[in-house]
């Protein structure tokens, strides 16, 4: 029997396989109870082009807690701005097996509002 983390990783594997097949830039997220992380990874999967997380000093001064929907929205905005600065406008959203709900949804919607297409 699989535990919840193994189940999440199994779900993530299917998404990542499809994104790798398409060879597109992906927006990969990871969330923990206290923080949320986002990375834009190139089509070959070998290089991180941009990243943002609630651990960054600039973000920590704005937020008192990194595990909230507001924090996720701030990271979505930040990763969208960094990506657009690099000329990346279209990405594939890799939610890493997490449900599209709560903080994951907030990050995705904020990234879309600030110009990323997926």
C-alpha cells in the first residue's frame, strides 16, 4: 500500500512524462506546510531558468507566514515576472501531483494574471 507521498509522486510522474514528451518549458511547483516553491525549467528538463519561493529574503519581509494562499499568490506573481523578464510567456504547469486546490490554485491563477500562459 502506498503512502500519500508515494501516491503524489506517482501522479507527478505521469504529468512529467507528458511534459517531457512535448519538450516545453514547465512551471514546476512544490509545497510544504510552511513554504511554497516554484521553478521554471527548460524543455530538456536539465536547467532551472527561474525560481521563486517563500524562503527568499525579499519575500519573507512582505509575508509573515509562507504557508498561506496570499504567500502562494505572491510567489505566482514573482515567478511570472521573472519568466517574462527572460522572455518566457508560455509554460506547461507541473503541479507535482498536488491537487489543483488552495495554494496550488492561488499560485497558478496569480501567474496567469501576471502574464504567463498555460
